[in-house]
């Protein structure tokens, strides 16, 4: 499983399907508060789309999604989530208290958008982390 | 005895899965089978939480006009969040376990526990 | 509402992320960020400790602004402040020590070690600060996963040892989670303070009894309480020296802390002595563990394996303090958490320094080091005297309280076990001390990187000396610590 599975049929179908899968994944992320879904679930689907590309197209997928990008993406997603958590502290709220993140705006609206962005960042984090795990397992480590 | 099983069959299933998973982890010699046993063990625990949260005739925990504000009409969302967190932890554990297994295979050339322990003993 | 209870783990988590991103460019920068964050967390914990001790009140924090019992609460009371200050202090000390040691043992992979070490400290600190039993599980697994990753990059057999530790740790977490499930379904809440209020009516409930046993079982597996210690010796022997210096002093102790927290602040008083005889069971298992660890440590040839079996024995001291279930014994156990962290940390770091200078780990090869590495061996001797329990080092005082507790519990066997293990500790440490101060020159056995062994560089020697000094300071100041912090913790047990 460390190299691509050589089949032109799989290659063509994967190229066609992956964009659709990724759009569906973003749909799952953004609708997590109302229907089954959320940051983690959508992130897993995004990671699955990249892994499908790795399996079907092999080397070309490393140009589109580089080897170290998984860890970098996970780090950026987690950092943004952490900053979102620290932002309310500056304005007198508690950690992760979205209602007080921006003074002057309606707390209910802020919580709505706060959760939305939190789920989005978690989605990036999970996406990056799972692709990083897959890359580490198949390429034998950091080198 | 059969009333106990019939009345509490989710718990019996959970117990059975825990035992199967534990048997896999302890008794199987292949490391990959141990990891599968670990996954079964963790899945049993998720099942324990979910079936404790289910209510018959209740709807998803989003407030709707027809069900009103009585809490009994909505399933409990907290165990679902607990299970989600536990699944994430389980994924991370499985990831680390697979990496360790690959590293062991690269160093000792085998996935059989007895072969590996014998080699470790000889090298010490 | 003071921000300190959430700032300690949050700052550490943020540091880990920034250190990861910065470390992708250069590992020295990653180390600098990690060290800065650890120092910040230590200062925050120290400020929190001073505030809690001076006002006598705990610091409460509601995560996200949602009030408990529905929201997750973070509480920094005396016990939490005590543990967090200890953990972050050890984190700072080991992070100063680690660069040279990692450069010698795991060269090329330090870039990922720094964020993982900070994550480990964050997980342990979070475990001590949380007031929610499920949040405790989350932080428990954070620290466990970071530890697995760090411990696995050691010697050749490290992945095999860590794989077994991973299976045991996952099962332990699973048992803990089953206990949480039963507690939640009967009591209806996850908040510790709320459980303390609701559980007295539910004491007769079979599910609550089962929950308590599962929770303690899971934590005892993590704590390496005899007979659940089997994963520990291989893991500590094959770990990188700096990682062993961070994991061995604190990880099992934090699991013991969790058991103490469950005893004192979740279940009603007397639950673990009258309703379910868990306390005495833990006490007897600990007594067996103390003897087992000490006896096996005498037979070891490798310094790290000897220290590992010694750790099995020492964590059982905390367990026997829990088992006594009286204030004096529990004070002894709590004091021993701090003392052992300082002593064992010093000893493991000395082992790493010996390995850095000479490449040797077998005790038989240590001959003559007393002359060539004087400061390091002096620190080792201080640590050894403290482990045996010679006043005025710290080790004496915690054993003293434990002996008093055994007398008050009326248990002559436990008294004898503590005394016997002190004698055995003297045996296995005297063996090493005699070897290092012997005059015979070392033979040309292993080829270490530097044949002329001298004291290690300042970045490694400094932390060793700080910990050795800490052992002496903790011994002299033990009355202050007991009166200011520990007596408040055991107050729920009565006088």
C-alpha cells in the first residue's frame, strides 16, 4: 500500500469523485449544529478524499498536497482554534466564551458564528492530522 | 436468567464485545490482531454510552415546535458528545499503535509476538 | 473570576502548537518556544499556589462561561495547585536538560520532541486542574499519547515495550470510561462537586459501586500499582534519558492523584472504607508492590532497570498512604509524590548524564566515576540518601509520616513493610554508590563517545544540581509544606 494502485479506471473515477467528496465534506462541517455532522466528521471525509487521491494517482497527489502539508495544516487549524479560544479573554470573558469575543455585538449571533468557525478550524485540524498519519505510515517516517 | 438477558440485552452485548476485544489483545500473537482487539474493546465502550442515551419516541436534540420544551421528548445529547470525544481519542490511539507496529516490523522483521520477544531477549 | 486555572493548560497547548509550527523551520527555535511556554506555565502555577495558600479559597473557573454543573469547571484548590506547580517545575527542568541529551540519543528528531513534551506537561497539568470526571479522561489520554510517542524513540526495544504500554493504557482508559458511564447514568452529572452532593443518596446503588471499582481499576493500571505494574520496567529502561526524567517522576503520580481526588472530592466520605473496601485493597496491593519493587531492584544490572523497579516500589508508597485512609498517612503519601518526583528525576537525569559522557548504563561499568564526575555523583549520592530515607533529605519525612499513619491505622504489617523496604533500598543504592567511588579505573569495555568522563555540560549539570538541591530544600521545609498545603487537602478526612 505504499505505492499507488495501478488502474486507469480507478484513476479516472477518483479524479472525478474527489471534488464532489470535498464539497460534501464542507457541507457536513457547516451543518454540524443542526444535523448529523460537525468538525470532526467533515474533517475525516476531507482526509479520506486526499487518501483516495494518494492511492489512485500516487506521485501526482504529492504535488497537489505536499508531504509535510498534513502536519502544517493540522498546526494551523489548531492554532486558529486556540486563538479563537483566547480572544474572549482579552475582553473579559472566559476561555472559549464566544458570546464575549467581540464587544458590542449581539452575544447570540456571536455564539452562532463562533461555533461555526470553531467547527471549521477543527475540520482543518482533523484533515491535516489524518493525512499526516497516513503519510507517516506509508512513507516510513519524517524523511 | 433469560429475563436478565432479555431486559438488559444491550449491556450483555457490551460485555460480550469487551471480552472479545480483551481476548484479542491478550491471547492473539499477531500485533495486528491485537490492534483489532483494541478497536473492538473501544467500540464496546461507545456502545455502552450510546444505548444509555437512547429514548423511545424521542427526537433529535434540536428544539422543534411540535415537541415543545419538555426534556423527555429529546434524546440526551451529552453521551453523544462523550462518545464523539472518545472516538477521536480512539483514532489517535490506533494511529500511534499502527506506527509502533510498523516500526517494530521494520526492526525485527516479524509481527509475531513470540518471535519478537525472543529476539528482544537475545539482544538484551 | 481568576483566569489562572485555565491559563496553565491553555498556555501550554498554545506553546505546543507554536513550537510545532516554528520547529518545522528549525528545531532550536522550537525548543526556545517550548521552554518559554513551560516557564510561563510554571510561573502561573506558582502564582496560583500562592494565591490559594494565602486566601485559603480555591480558584474556580467556568469554561466557556457556562456555569457548572452544566458547564465544565476548572478548580485550582490546594491539591491541584500543589500538583501543577510540581509538574510544571519538572517540565522546565527537563526541557533545559533535554537538548544535549536528545542530541546524543535521538539526533535529528528533536523537532517533534519539543511540542510533544509540552503536550505531555499540558495533559498532566490539565488532569490536575479539571473539575469534571470526563474532562479528566480527555487530559489523561492527551498525556498518555504524548508519552507513547516520546517513549518509543529510545533504544532498539523501545517500540515493543511502548506497544504493550499502549494496550494496557488504552484498556485502563476504557475501564475508567466505563466507570464514568455508570456514574453518569445513575447520578446524572459529570461535575465532581455536583457528584459529591448527589452521591450520598445513591450509595446503595449497585451501579455506583461498580462504577467506583472500574474507575479505581483503570487508574490503578495507569499508576502501575502491583500487580498492574508489568508494563513499567521495560518502558522506563528503553526510554530516552530526558524523557525518562520527565515521565518517571510524574506520570504514575498523576494517576495516584486522580485516585486521591476521587476518594476525597467525588465519593462521599467513608465510601471507600465502609461501603466498598477499596482503600484497604489498595493498601495491601501497595504493600506487596513496595516489597516486590525493592527486592527486584536489588537484582538488576542496568541502572535504568533498577530505577524502574524502584519506581514501582515508590509509587506504591503513595498507594499505601491512600490505603491507610487517615489524615497522617495521606499526608505522607502526598508528600512522597513531591519528594519522589524530585529524587527520581535527579537520579534518572544523572543516568542520562553518565550515558552522555561515557555511553554506559550498566552499574558494573561505573567504577571510578566518583573521581571523574564529582558534581554529578554528589547529586546522585544526595538522591540515593533521600531514597533510602536519611534525614534531613526529603525522603525521610514522607516515610516518617507514612510510618505514623501505619501506626494510627493499627497495621503492624504495613509498618514493617515500609521499614524493610528502606533497608532494601539502602542495599541496592549502596551497591551503586560503592561502585562509583571505588578507586579502580574503568576497563575498556564499551566505546563511549568521550573516553575521559567528566561532568556533563552546564545545561545538563544545572538541572541535576537544581533537583538535588530541591531534595534538600524540600526536606528542610517539609513542615511548612505540610502545614500550608497538605493539611488543607486532607481536611475532609477529619482529624
